[in-house]
C-alpha cells in the first residue's frame, strides 16, 4: 500500500544572516538554483563521449516577499550596509522541516535592492541572494 506524504509550504524555513523570514508572497516563496551544471558533455565525430566536471558551486536563492513584509526592511538594510562597507556576506539556509531538503551557503549576499512597483493592490518583492558555494540536497517529505 502506498504511503501518504504531505508537503506544507509553511514548513519551509528561510534563514539569512540568522533571521527567520516571514511574510512570503502568495505565488512563490523561495527558489534555489545553481549557476552551472555539475557536468557538461562533449561528443567527438567518432561518437566518443567525454564529460567534464564543473567545480563551480555558485548559485542563487530567490525569495519572494509580500510588499508589507518587515523582512524587506531587513534585506534593504543588508544591501545598503554592504554597498557602504562590504559587510553583507552572511550564511543562508533553506530547510524543509517536514522532510530532508536542505540548501545551505556559508557565504551569501543580496545582489541588489529588490525592484519596486506600486499597484492597485499590495504586490511582492523579489530578492536575489547570490551564493559562492551553494550546497544542495533535494529530499523527500515525511
């Protein structure tokens, strides 16, 4: 008999610089992506195949917050301080508390302030956090 498992977006913790984020946008919460593939492939004219390993583990964590989230103030302060005095390199952790998914980077920074658009209704702010060495484990749920 198949085992029932449950995914709960609320159980995903997003932590940057020790701060646990709240106030996520309705369409997306967080996405994590590596900059480059782990391996590339080349095929010769005779069909011989070679794979090349990339040692680049850089990546990006994209966080979508509601326009009203106080974490926008936190991230704005981090990027402003970084632009002034290079003090914005902090660890980032994305963890599924109901499963085994875990993404971490000991050195991460906000790429730039989030773009702003004021509309009829409250919108969202998208923040890109670049990571020098993004370790990724995409796991299952309990």
